[in-house]
C-alpha cells in the first residue's frame, strides 16, 4: 500500500517519517486482524448455533413418547 487515508486526506507513505510509517503499518495490520477476527467470530457463532440446535433436537426427540411396538 503506497498511500493511507486519514480524516479524508490521502498521504503517501514515502512522505511520512519512519515513526509515522511504523504507526501506519500497525494500523493497517490491526485493521486486517479485526476483519479476520470478525470472520472467525461469525464462524464460531454459526458453529455454536448448529451445536445448540442439534442439542435441542436431540432432547426433544428423547422426550417424544415412544411409539407402541
């Protein structure tokens, strides 16, 4: 990435000081990690819901009266 946008203003990374470049790269890396963590959370919630639904279905099946043989 050769530019970064801050408060609707575009800055060239090459024009920033070394410290500013480092901070910009931290921000970029953290944004990527936030996106990945949100995806992971979505997957975890989906899996948890699947297990919960399976548990509820299994309990309801167990509670059903047994058919006469």
